[in-house]
């Protein structure tokens, strides 16, 4: 496999360094020891049993979604062979149940991979939030990821992400957004976790079926995290995650400067597929130019001479009621 360049590492990161140096670069960054002082990290360094014992009193006992895949799948949460579903099953249980199960099976061979993804701390472990400060952000609901040895298939997030590693081993392989075509994304409308995933295996890539993946590997970088480290990932960066150990824990923070009332960026893609994908090639070319002109402003202001006060999709000061009306129309059309 390729020898990857390492993600840049920053020591003793302050809010000022994060905002003035790291964020403007638009690149992933390892924030060394950012959360090493968290009690959960300290417990994890003692043992997995100490971490589980620490977490269980915080459990709200509200059911959480638990995903499980069979031992022979080697922890790869993916599609099934016919691509009409997934290769894992889901059920609801408490965080404490999952912790107990992983500890009870840690020394057994052929163990199922268990994954609890993006659990909102204020719902499932509410009192834990006060013991996890995030000095780089003003707000944001922390989310907890728990599991044993598993692989998270290459995907991207719609928001910026600070992923704080608490327990176990985490290896991130990251690809810049411009590698989209070389990563061969899967379906938009049937995904394991809400965003498209790459169809290419990181562990055993099939270069005959996915030849452009070699180019993606040339652009990849890796980040190997130790407990207490954090990884900053800009939005839309693709990342594959190898998680190793009997009990792994990560806490992440998503945030975005996008206006919260705006339409989801994925909705127009669905609409475009319904509207333009099967048009004759010459018409699709014209519509591509139309998008470039009006949406991506390939020639600057798409409405020169039109007063800014005119109500329009392109007005900077469009009111929320206007936006809500357009969003409702779009959703009703799908």
C-alpha cells in the first residue's frame, strides 16, 4: 500500500492559533493533546474497563442505535452483495448494554463489529458534557462514537469537524474534495449514514474496476491519533477511518458558518437528477452553462443592473419566510 504523507501536527493549540493559522489553510490538522486532560481520556489510559465504569453512570438509559456486522466482514460496514441494502443490522439498546457487551467479548475470537455512531451527548450521556470542554469553539453539541475494531468507509461531512480521540487506536486516511471522481462515490439516495460513501475498498482496492483510485491515493494524507489528540477536518474532505481495539471512543464536534435556514446542498442534486440527467446531451450542456452562470457566477454578478431590493432568489437579503417558501416548493416537487 502507498506510503502516505502525514497530516500536519500542531502542539499547544490555542483558540487564536486555530482561527488565524489552522482554519485559513483549509487543510486537516492534528491538534496534539488537545483533550488529554479530559477525565474520560485519563480513564481510557488506565484500561478499557476503567473507561466503561466511568461512562456507565452517565448513561441516560435512552435507547441508542447499535449497528452490528458479522465477524467474517472484518468490521467493514458497507452495502450487501446485491446493493439493495446493507451488510449490517441495527437494533436499539442502551449505551451501558453496548459497553458491557464489548467488554464481555473482548478476548473472544471472531467477534462481531459493534458501532454506536454520533450519539448526542445531551441525550444519551447528558452529564458527561460538563466534563468535556472544547476550547476552540463557542458552541456545538458533542457527539460520541463507540465501537470495537471496525472500518468506517470513506465518506465526507457537510460541516467542519473536530474529532477528539478518547480510547483505542484511530487511523484516518483523508482525501481532498477534488478527488471526488477518483473515489467513485456510491448512490446518493441509499447510504449507510446519510452521505455517499466511496465504493472502493481501502484495504484491497480493485484497480481494474476503479482505476482512478490510484490518483486518489497519490493525494491522500493520514493521521494516526493517540488518546487525547484531536483531528480537525474541513468540510467535504473525504475520510476513511480504521478503528482498532476492544473499546474505542471518539467525541466529535460539527459546526458550519452556513446559514441554518438554507436548503440542504443535497436537495438540488436530487432535483437536478430528476430534471436534467436524462435530457439529450446538447440540452444538458446548456443547463450546465446555466448553472455555471446563475449559481456559480462564472461571469460575475448574474443579475447586473437589477436593484438589490428586488425580491429574488439571488438577493443577498432574502428573508427567512421567502426561503421557507422556496424550500417547501422544492420538497413538494421531489
